[in-house]
């Protein structure tokens, strides 16, 4: 049992009722309230935009499950359900070893980074309103597959979406503020946003479109966007095991300046960084194992 409980007022069906929660934890379905002199937390009614966001996230989760069962079969649904459970588990316990990257944002030849596709379409989305516009044009709604997209956009993150025949093939996020970085990745490496430095991450390519150069192309577009908006460098992290991502990054000749080790158990978090043997490296990290996916879990 937790050593301390707080009573929180919850609004359920328009009625207020009290419920105990462990101190230091906030129910995601309840707005943050005010603490009284008696140590109580009084909840507030969620705003219309917050209710819509929670509704959209729930609807996206249900729709995703239905689409997986319909188009990819029960086995695929079971695999994705397991992945979602793993995601929930990582909210409690997480262990991650990453390389720390810094990219110089310089002019590059776009033709060297084009994907191996006959046609594609890039959309840059800054807000829910932008996402509404893209969806209204008949392109797949990002928020239907990535249930926390609206929240990330609310926090100031920017998402780059590559569509192939109206289907979302690849996504990658950019953060230009500390709050945006928290939406993209919570690895606590330092980014000097006040010194024209940005952060990238949340990169994902759907399996059927992997091996076509979308990851390198997506990074080119993100780096070019940042460069033309006055940023001079960008930082990110890539998991030590993710050789596929490391090879894509190597095309931009980044500086790999260290390694980070992140551990989380409930609310206890440790983060330790260390230099690489022989100092910072350019291109590829000093070692690696067999990679997987075009998939960065964090600020990759």
C-alpha cells in the first residue's frame, strides 16, 4: 500500500465523486487541481479540447485494433497488443542504452537522399488544425494510428509525415523547445534550445515501406526545415542495438559524442552519460550488434 493517499474529486458523467490515489500520481483522465491547506487535491472539469483529445485517443486505439484484426488478422492484432502492453510496462520500468548524436545543420544536396519510390508526398504538421486539413484532403489521419499525436502537437512538437498513395508510410518528429522534447523523447540529454539547437526523434517507418530510404529522406527534410528556420545543430539519441538507424544517421556524418544509460523504476530515474573510447566519433559508433527496423524509440 502507498504510504500516503490523496483524495481526488473526479467528474464522472457530470457528477463529482471522490477517489483515493497514491500521492505524487495524477490520474490522466482528470485535470490537474489545486491543493488545499488540508492536503486535498480538488479536481477540475476537463476542458472541451482536453475531452476531445482523450476521446480521439480512445477512438484511435479502438479503430487501430479493428483495422489490425480486419486487414492483418488475429495474429497481427495479438502482436500489436503485446507491444502495447510492453509500452504500458515501460511506464513502470524502463532500461535503455543509447548513443548521443549531434548533427550540424548545413546545406545538402536533396537528390542524394530521395527515397526509392515512384511517388510520395511530404506533409509537415504543426497542430491539430493542420492534421484536420491533411485528413480532409483524403490522406490517412496521423492521429488514428498514433494515439498520442494530438498531445505531442499540443506540446509544440512538429511531425513530418511521408504518404505513399494516401497511406502514411513514415513519420518523424522535431522539437524546438524543452516541452516539445518531452513529447518526442524523455531521455534527459541536454539540448541548448536557446542556442539555436533542436532535437529530433520519434522516427518510425511502417514495415512494408522499409528498405526504401525513407528514414534518410525524412531526416534530410527535418534537418533542412530546421536549417531554414535558423537552427544550427540538432541532437538526438539512437539505441545501441539499432544499427539500421545508426547507418541512416551516418549518411549525414554526425558527431557521436557519448553514450547514455537510462533506468526507470516507477518514479525513480537514473541517467548516466559517459564518453566513447578514444573520444567523440564521426559517422558510425564504435560498435554495434545486429540492428532492427527503421525505428527510433526516442530522439533519434
